C-alpha cells in the first residue's frame, strides 16, 4: 500500500512513515519545505516539492505522481505557529485551510478513497473544566489555528459524502518529540542554548496541558485508521492525565540543558491570545477500541526533552 | 444604531432591515447583486456594491462608508445554491467562506464589535433521528454548503477572541418567504408556471424538513441578539415541529398555482448528494429565553406559497 502524506517532511510525517513501514507500506511526501526538511525523510521516500496552499499544486503533484496508485491520503500540512495566526489570519487560511481544500481536490483527482487528517484539540476552544469528549458541542475555537483546523474537518466531512469513501479526523493536544520544528520544548532548549543563565517563559507558568509523544500519536492514529468502520470517524487522541504545567516543563528543560538557569515568568494565564490555558481531555472512545498511550504527559515530556536537546546539540 | 448587512439585498436582508427599523435602527447593505436586487431594498437604504469574496472589497467598502459609525455587522452573504456547491466546491469556498473571512477583516477595520451570522442547520450533517441541540457534536456536514457555514462559524468564533466583542451564530433550517431568490417554493412555482400540467420533484417526496418563515427567522435572530450575554452564543432557530414532507409541499403549491397538475416524483430519499433527508431540531434553548415562532412548518409554507406565487405573478 502507498500513503501520500502532505506536509510529511515536517514534525509528524517521519514518525508516520516509520509506523506505516513497520506494516510494510510505502510513503510519498508532498511538502513545501517551509518547516519540513528533506533530511527528515529516509532515502527511499519520494518527496514532491509543492505548496498545497496554491491551486496549481494539484496539477503539479498529480503530474509528479505519474499515475502511481495512492491508497491513502494523510493530510498533515498545516500552519503550526499558533501566535503567527493570531497576528495575521491569512497564515492559517493559507497553510491550514487552503492546503486542505487542495488536498481534497488532489485526493479526488487521484481517486484516493481514504483520507486521514491531523486535526487538533484546539477545535473545541476554551471549555473550562468540562471534560472534552468527541460528542461535545458547540465547537467554538478561540484561535485562527483552531478555527482553520475545524474548517478543514468540515470540508473533509463534506467530501466524504461524495468523492471520499472514508475520513478519519484525529484531534490531539500538544505533541512533542523529534524532528522538532516548533513548540515549547524547542523554544526553551534554544533559549537556554543562547543564554544558559535565564529562561524567559510566556505567561505565569500555571497553564497546564496534556502532551503526547509523536511516536504514540502516530501509533494511535494508525490504530484508529485500521479499525475504522463508519464513513467518518472522529477521535480524541491523548494521554489520560490532565497534563503538566509550563512551570514544571521549564524546570525539566533546565535540569537537562542548563541546571544553573533562573526561570523568569511573565504575566497572565495565557501564553498568547488564543491559547487555551487548561483543558481536560476525554480519550475514552479510542481506549474503548483498545488503544491508549503508554507514556503519560510527564513521561512524554521527559523523553522529548532529551530528544530535542540532542537534536539541538546540547 | 446602524447595521451593516452583507448580502443584505438578497432573501433575508429586507426582512432584517424591516425588523431593525421597527426599533428605530438604520441599515447599510453590502451586496454583489448576484442574487440580490436593488429593488428588494427600500429607498433609504444605502447599498454598496462589492463582492466580499474578493480581498479588495474590504478597502472598497471601508472607503465607501467614509468613516460612518457601524454598530453591528450582520453577515448574510453566502452561496444559497446547495447542489451547485456539491458540483463545484469552489462555489461555497468563495461565496460562503471567503465572504466571511473578508467580512471579519472589514468588521475589524471598522471597529465593529458585534457580529451576527446566518449559519445553518446544515452544520450538523445527517444526525438521523437524534434530536439536534446546540450541544451536539461532532459536527459532520455532508455538503460543502454546510461545511463552509461551519468553517465560517469557526472563523467568527476565533475572531471573537480578539477583534470582536460579541458573536452570535444562528443555525436555522429551510427558510421560506419573499423576496424568494432560491429554494423549493420558487422552484415549484416557476416549474408550474411554465408547465401547469406536471410538476417534477427531485427525490421520492418523502424527505421531511422543518420550515421557518423569513419574518420569524429575523425576529428570532433579533431577539437572541438583543439578549446576548456571553461573548459567543449559538442558537438553533426553527419551529418546534418535525417538519413537512416535500410531497405535502408539492400538493400545496399545486393547489394554489395549478390544481390540475400531476406530480411526478423521482427516486431516492435525497434530492441531491449532500441533502439531509430528515432531521429533528431542538429549539429549546431559544424557547427558554422566551422566543418561539408563531407559525409551524405547515403554516409557514402555506403563507410563503401565496407570497411567492404573487411575486411570480401567478
């Protein structure tokens, strides 16, 4: 079987390719190489350089594939910089929403019937202390990042009525691991590399979130996708715990990278406008099917800190 | 107070302008006049001709307004032809999604803090016999029409976190009345006008839907918007009944317009791909605030048939 993976040279793609390869499947990657890198991919993986935000990419990618049969489309391409999308709504419009629109056109063009999407817990918005299950509504995202993930889900759901046979929508919280291209761990490690004596943290450090290791995320998505029965399925994928605080993460990064650093916190509960300060995630649906992560949030963070530190040469 | 109404020269706008005028408020309309018409508007209403699907419309509209204070933005502009969007996803992308994107930019540019949106029950998708309340998830639209309405809700929700102070999202089923620019009644009346002996109906006529009269829709939206407390509020607006069948509607239109016509039904439960054959709508939330429509689905249809027939000169 051959997977076509949009944005596959970025953070999640390499782990997904590894997971699929364990079951004997090939992958082809489409990436605009904005944050993705050729060197994230193993030698056998074909890379098509194309920006799916552009309408012309559909024709370009179809032509580069030259009639090769594609069995599944995994759509990972998206903006991953949430604050950038708060500043300028066109970022998520282009890199998350329009990449979905053109990925669906490409899937239809190629006759691909199975489409899987890396969505986000950000589609739920700020639900306070409510435990967030897939059955929760209304969905009121508070960032353009979350809005364009939800908008992408909506497009995919509609396409499943006509061109697609099957759509899997996977909503997950913060993901950590390597190759790190963005996120809190990379940010902290790089700050400490440039100044080992002080770590400046956005917000007051009390924000608490759940974290999933990227290897487990792809394992959970893969598990759900193999067992899909309905035309459309939505799964929360995440650890069962309620997460760890930014303060705790900062302490762990310092302990690994720069034990002498002083941690300086900012003001307020949120790191930025559109940041969900705290949420409680319900992952019972996937657990009932038989899958749950082996690492909780703290174990995922500790493992990823070491991986990111080594990636950054510290 | 002055309302700025996108798509206001179409079907819903004239009734909204009437409703606001009853409370002493003015309206300014932005419309691309694709289905909207200047003659739908009373003489005092300023009309800015602009296509909000285009980025350039933001500057054009802001300049045409010349610094005039706008208190509320009512975003009605959208594609209203559901089958057209099934054939070509770019229709809803352009006329529903991108008009929302640029309406939000325009609202921000004008410093408008209150934004109200004509969403749709189509955001829920096909929920079978489940009674559909605002708390229902996941939202899995089955048409591009519903997808781009949901995608628009998502954008507005995110904007409410930063630029906007208040966002009201109103989800309603089929709406009937005048000026009719689209919909089943106009379709049937026009067909019977051209052939009074036969009425061809898409689908087997058993599709059952709830209908709301446009005068009551705007009354319900207006009521909800005046009482809004939270930053974001979502309301189902519709009759309390489970609707009437297409067969019954066809019979009523024939009785009014061409009593001698034979009704010829098609095959299948759905009129087209992406049509939700039947749904049960929960409107308890708005009823608890004190508003419910005075006409049920059948009364709304009977009243609207007469209005549409007179509009079409029969």
